[in-house]
C-alpha cells in the first residue's frame, strides 16, 4: 500500500470521537433542552481545572451581573492594599448617609448610629451577605475607573462596573454592571491559579468567597467545598465560583436573565447538570470506567 493510501486509511480512525466527547455532548444537549423550556435566558461556562478544557453554552453573551460584579471590586481592594493605600485592619466608619438599600446586614445597625468596621470586615460584608452599603464604600475607596482598568489589565473586555449598587436611574438608562459567563469564569480561574493577584491575596479572597451561600451550594452534595459569589435582582440570577470536587475541581459560571418565575432557579438546576458531568469524570478513566 502506498504511503498516501496508508494516510487516507488512517484518517477515519484519527477522527473518531471519544466517549468523553460524547459525554460532553450529552451535557450540552441537556443544557439546550433546559434553556428551551426555561422562561428566560441562560448562559453557562465551565472550566475543567484538571484538563483546562472549557465548556460554553451561550457563554460569550453579556448578562447583567447583579452582585457577582463584587468579585472584581474585591480584587481591586486587594490591589489597593498592595499599593499601600490602606491596610486590611484599618478602621473606617459608616454613617446613615452611606446607607444603600437592597441586600446586606449592616443597615439596621447603622440606622442606630455610626458603625466602625475594619477593611477586612467591610470586604467580608460585601461578599458574604452581598451588603450594598459595604460595596458602595469599597467602590469609593478603589474607584470605578480603576476597577475597569484592572479588568483591562487582566484581559477582560466583557466585564464592566458601570454603576454603584441600587442606582435605579443608572439601571433605567441601561448602565448595568455586565459580564459574560466565560470572562467571569476565567477571572475566578485566575484566583484559583494565583494569577489575579499574589498567591496569599488570592487565597484570602477565595476564603471570603467560601462564606457565600446560593443556588450552587444547594445543588452540591454535602462535603463539596465551593468559593463563589451570587447575584440577584428582579429577573436576574447568577453565581460564579470554584467547585472543589475531589480529583476534578472546576470553575462554574451561570447567568440567567429575563427570568419570569422567581421560584425557578436556573443556577441551582444547571449546577446539578454540570456537577453530574464533572463528578462522573472525577471517578472514571478516559473510557468511562468508574475505576475510582
């Protein structure tokens, strides 16, 4: 047989899809089926932190972030501390004029009188209970433009901080805080891989994000650790984070908008689908034998 004939004979074998690829196609089909029935729009990005492979379902579209925009604000705060602008144990005071509505736990205390917090406590409130009063103070400390310049520096164009929390006039003028699921997934991946900031800062930020509870947490089995940030405003639900699945950690970024039924949580539903995919990979060899 001539060499060219041997090459042509080998091509079908080389192009043969693998069972792992079919497992991935099944997940994408399940995502399409779910999205087709949902009263709303969803996007999902997942990054396999073992193989580096990325799964994308409508993941390059810009969605409103709601409170998940607080992740780049948090990175901006740690960057400012590295620049010597303030220290994590420095104290600051919040007064009634600082109060923003919406989520959080600080406002009832501030209503009774000025509240003094450390920078660490302020950042933790911004992430753990998504406190909007704490968030707006953090934005004042680091500056909206600087957060966006930081995002540019890290290579992100679809993620943008465009307004403070609870600015209804800005929202009505379409100045939403926005991101694509894939860019938010990659930003969180940078925290995991210690490339968004020095390693000790990345660890500290992920430790704060471990305090968050949301739809992803509800969908995960007990004992599976997660460091994430949620977001929710009328018609919008999202969450992005690192899921520390044994043998197969992954980043998951789920965004939903135009959601008609507040009782339906696409974050929780889609996390179950994604977790099934990665959990099976975590126990299988490349042929699907559940050997672990």
